[in-house]
C-alpha cells in the first residue's frame, strides 16, 4: 500500500488543488488478506500551528465498496483511489500546513486484520 500526492490536479480539471490517493500494491502477503480491500481509510493533513488550539487539520475518509481499485492487485500496483480536490493551494498557504521543517505532513490510516 502506498500514498500518492499530486501537487497540482490541473490535468484533471482542478488547477490549484492538491490530490491524495491510496494505491494497493502486490505483496507476498496478499493470499492471507481479505479481498476486495474492505477497510475505511482516512487521509489527514496536519495543521502545524504553534498553538494546538488553533490547528485546523483537514481530512478525507473513504469507504471501499468493491471498486476495481480495491481488488487484489494482479500487476505491480492498482490505480489509485482518493480525492482530486483534497485541499486548495490557497488554503495550504494561508495556514501552517507547509513549513520549513515539514513540507506537508499527510498520513493515511487504515487497519487490516489478519485472517485466522
């Protein structure tokens, strides 16, 4: 599994937007996992304001419903699934999402149980 970030989604008609995508990749463990990928996942862009009470994190949650992107990968990786308009560039510049220390702090969270 990998996270892909497109810094500008102009090629999709959403110029000035940052896009985020979850991509399922082949692994030696695929036989022991549930398919299609069944778990909800959330992308979170962390606001890095000095004052924690002023932080305004941005998140996007998706629930796979058996789409082709969530089937067991038959090649190196599947096509990504995510949000083309995750955050506008103007919002990135207006707050502390982009800092000298961390260009962008984006996490993708999910939990995959092992088969018994």
